[in-house]
C-alpha cells in the first residue's frame, strides 16, 4: 500500500469547510454562551502564559475544575499556537521593559544579575498584562458570537412554529 504524504492533495477549501463545520458544532453545543466564552478565555490565558508543553494539561485541569466547555478550551489552545504567541511574547517583553527599566549598576557581576532580574521581572509582568487584555477581548468576542448564533437559532425555531 502506497501512502502519499505530499501536501498537494490537501484542498484548502475542504479544510476551511471542515473547520467551519467543527466551529458550528461547537457553538451549537448544549453549553451556555458564557460557558463557551469562559472556556475559550481560560484556554487563551493559559496559551499566552510561558508554559510550553504544560499548557494542555493545565488547561484541561482548569476546564474540568471549573466545568467549562472543554472543546472551546482545546480550540483556543489550537488557535494560540507558537507562531501566533511569539509576537505577543515580544510585546510582553517590550511592555515589561518599559515598566521596569534595568537599574544602573557598577560591577559586572551586579550588572549581569540586574539584567537577568530585570528581564524576568519585566517579561512576566508584561506577559500577564498582555494575556489579561487578550483574554478579555477574546472572551467578549466569543460570547457575542455564541449569543448571536443562539439568538438566530431561537428566532428560526419560533418562526417555524
């Protein structure tokens, strides 16, 4: 049996259609719009934190703990992949460096320590700020999308009756 591993056989239109069907299925689930939006927000926040390799386990643990919609948590982890979060990490560093500039030191050993502490402190604070803002925006967007779809579905159901 011969297996074709080339990317030429992947059809973009079919891929987008499948993604649209999966997203529609997620939005039509029996979870509330708030539950779906909160699941997406938790997944977004975990994805934007510097937790490589640990984010899936942490996100699923939090989703189970808070009884959130696990599919939207996984969707958000898939959306916020390494290629998307890398520019946000750079923004986090810049924001943190602006908030906590490196102190002036005299000796080389103190300067090295001050630079490391300044980088870690600035990056982590900047990352928390960026993650909180992006999470709030993503929660609002997903909540509005889920709410609009549910309203259209309920209007269609009442117009049929």
